């Protein structure tokens, strides 16, 4: 029997795609955590980030997975979906990333209502991306976010 | 009889032997009359008070001179009442606890009940003999009860929901205005039973006899009934859905004394639900159409493409979108907007694949009867499409003919999807791709919180196992 995956808790590792021209001139590429529970959307996000020259520390499908990957991979920021697998959502995950690890998030979601935004304020988000978004918008949001952090 | 006559009775009580029954003439009636705790007075034929005992004077606060010799009507707060009492007594009637209001010396009014009869000699009315019982406290208590009843009545009438109550036998004893308005009729107190409505129907449209309605059940089984929706028909024929809340009532000994029911009209909620369902159906229909358009566009692009590689990529993409479109049509069905029927779902996705494979490859489906959450539909459709494609391309291995078996079973809270072919089996090559083929299957299985494995038997057996989601 060939097991192609060992279970739901095993995180996906980022693929080793070539880097096409890093947008920020640093010796090391910016490390980004993708938090997205939809497999194909997560794959696409990872590809967009890699194509833009960022390093992807992982694709987390749940809040717990996001915290674990962030602790291990030490990203500079996270692209955070609101609706996640498990009982806690992306707002919970973003608040925890910020308060425990000091990692800010950019929310990428179709749930951009005012109530969610108010709740997400505690995570001090660096930006909001309305799904579906283009690669250009994603990169622009990350650049703006990095300007804020620097 | 004048008071002098009363006083002339012999006072021989203190001379009587202990335990011996005395003749009536031996009793001291004057002492009894004066000191008995019950207020007592005599009134002459012209209404003059002939005499009153201590209890009567103490009751009203007058001295004997202020009371005796005056007309009894002066002490009654209601002239018509005393006139009626005297005329009835003169006519030979007896008064039994006749209510009256007497004016006290301090100006207050006492509520009393007068029990009285006239004394006649040779058919001629001589005087009354009246016992007066103070019922002021009783009246005050009754007034409090009346006020409370009035307050409760006002509260019930002000409620924007229909409220009624019955006795223990189910006869209507009270209903508020809203109940009559909602029912479209005036219930008959003491006659109508169980419910204020005209006719009742169950939520699925069957006639519901009043004797079987939730209120009847609450009384019969002595328990509140909740969560039973029903329809009621008004006499004008109009129908409305409602939610009843019948609750038994008990006395201080726990005995059933009746029940109260609140009827909540849920017409607006039902309309909102129907509207929401209509919008959802409309949205679903549009998504379905858009996916069909997308499928069509990819098919056209595939046909028009000159490049073999582009053709192959477009064919794969077309087949995936086709599987998703096939799955989409079962989502948000009227019967269950959150789940889909497994057998119909598998048939639809396999049907989409059959179109791509042609008639030479048969697909047999073996699924348990059940529902799955809409959340898993798209990942599952894509997984099934990839596994079917894999079985057709690699499992049957270009033979052109063969059979693929798709089964879905449930075991210990896990859903197990198997796709097996009757080919020679295949060597799984790790292409490194995660967005197509078995890489996509593994990724989507993980999204479902499950696992993916390939076994080699007589042909390849691919198995997805994931936790059963709640619908």
C-alpha cells in the first residue's frame, strides 16, 4: 500500500520553485505564511507568492496549524483567510500570531464585513484583500504592509 | 316585643344543676343578647332601631343613645338597599347574608352581610331581628383579587400574541383579543374545547382534530408541549402557520386545573424562509448556469486548440469543471439545503466522466443511502473525477474497454470512497504535481481531514477515507 499522505495534521511544505525577481531588495527573501483551508486556493496563493519572490513557510489550514508553522518558520507576515478548518477562525489565528509571536497578518477574505473588521482590529492587520484578488494586488498589499512594519 | 319584655325573662341559669338540660325559659336571653359576639339589632315597622347589642355598637362605633331610637336608613350608605331589605322583611321574606354598606361614626364605611327575619303577630309585622356580620376584610381581600385579575387581564390583552386558557377538561375559559383576531372568530367560553381556532392541520397538511391538538395533548399527558408547528384555518378559509406553547396549570396540591396556551403566528417567518429559499435557488441556478458556461468555454477552447499539449491541459480542466458542475446541481436542494444525496451525487459526477470516456468504459456505482454536507461536495467531485480519470487512463491502461467500480460506504463515523478498476494495476509515479492527478487527490483528501491510499489487487484500488461531516 502506498500512503500519499499521513493525515490531516501533517502540514504541506512549500515547494521549491525558482524565485522570480524579489520585489524587496533584501539579501534573504521575505518569509510569508499562507493560512487558507481550501487546498486549491492555498496552492494558488503559494504559487503567487513564490512567483513574486517570497519564501512560503507553509500553507496552514487551521488556526492551530498556523501557530505551529509560524513558530517553526518565523515568517515576517501571514496572508490570513477568515474561514478556516476547525473551531477557530482566521481572526482568532491572527490575534494569536500577533500577541504571541508579534507576526502581523494581511486578511484575504470574502468576509470583509464591518463586524469582522472590528473583531479583527485586535490583530492589528496590515491590510485587507478582497477575494478573488490578482497577483498584482497581493504583491501590492504585501509591499504596503512591509512599509508599515519597517 | 319591646325590650322591657325581653328583660322580663327569668335569670335562673346560675341556679341550674351541672349537666342538666335547662328549659328555654331558664336561659338568660338578655345576657346572651347583650354579650354575644355577633352584632344584633331590632328594627321596628317604621324603621326605628329598637335595640342593638354591644357587638353592633362596637362594630359601628356609636353609643347606644347615638344609635338606638334613630332610623336604620340613616346608617346605611345605600338607601335603596335598606328600603329593599325592609320591604322584603315586611313581606315575610328572610334575608340571608344580604350585602350592605353601613356608615360608622368615624365616617368610614363597613361592608356587612345582614341575615334577618321579621316578627309577625296575627299577621301584623312588628319588628326585624337582624344579625350583622362585618365582611370588610373579606371585601378588601376580594378587591385585591379583583384588582389583580384586572391587571392580569390588561396584561394579557396587551400582549401581541394569542393567549387562551382552558379548564382541566379542555373547555375554553378565557381568551385575549389577539387570540380572537388570530383565529378569525369569537370562541365560545365554556363550550369550545382545546383550541380557539376554527380548524387545524398538521405541518404536512393533514387534518388535525382539535382533540389531538398540542393543547389537548398537554392536558391529557399533563406536560408542556413544545416545538410542534401546525396550521390553522379561519372561518373565512384563510390559513396561517403557528407555533403553540401549551402549558398545564396546577393548584397548590399539584392537581391539574387547566392549561394556558400561547399561539405564535409564524407567517412572517415562513414567508422569509420561503423568500430566502427562493433566493438561494436562484443563486444556485445562476452558479449552475455559469459553471455550465465555463465548461462549454473550455470545451470550445479544447476543440479549437492546435497544440496537443494545450488540448490535453484543456481537456483535463474541462473534465474537472464538468465534475464540479455536475456536483453543483445537487447542492442546496429544496429538501435539504445543507446536504446532498450521495447516490445521486455519485451518479452525476460519474455521468460527467462517462461522457469523456465513451461507452467502452463502464462505471458501476455502489453507494449507501445517505446525505453528505455540501461543504465536501466540490473536493469530493474533484477527487472522484481524478480517480476516474486515473483509472481510465492508467488502470485500464489503454485497453479501451474495462469497468470501474465506485463505492462509498460508511464505517465507524468514517466515509470510505473506493475507485477500483479491473486493469493490470499501475505504478504510482510521483510527478511532484499537486494540482492534478493523485497529488490533487491527496491534497483534497487532506482538506477533508482524511487520507488517501492506493492498493494493488486485481487492478488498482484507490481509497479515500475521511470523517463523516455533519449535514
